[in-house]
C-alpha cells in the first residue's frame, strides 16, 4: 500500500510552492521597477531635449520681436519725417496763397484804375 503524505509534508510542499510563486512575483516586480527607472530616465532625457528646443524657440521669438520692434520704430521715424515734410509743404502753400491773394488784389486795383 502507498503511504499517504503527512499533513506536515503537504504543508511544506504547499509552502515551497508559495515561496516559488512569491519569488516569481518579486522578480517580476524587480524587472518592472528597473523598466520604470529606464522609462523615467528616457522621459527625463526627452524633457531635457524639449526644454532645450523650447529655449531655442524662445530665443528666436525674442530676437524676432526685437527686430519687429526696431522696424516699427524706423517706420514711425519715417512717418514723422513725412509729416514734417507735409507741414513744410502746407506752410509753402499758405505762403503761395498769400502771394496770390496779393497779386489778385493788385490786379483788381490795376483794373479799376484803368477802367476809370
């Protein structure tokens, strides 16, 4: 007749099987932990590269903004010069109007003198 294993033997076998399963779970946990560390490092490197690229973009935008501001200042200066020239032309037209009014007045006087 076959001998039946004792309760203690069965528990020892069951405990050994549980230890093996716990070891497998622990190894899986360790592998996942290492993988998460690698992913964290990769993510950190990607973020560093993105921050660097954003820094370059920011520098480019600042330079562009500065250039646009300078161009607008030059355009404003040019408009001021044009305004000054228009003011000068207005003054010359006013002078010409006064001279023409003087000539008109003399012509009228002259015509009146010659009619009489």
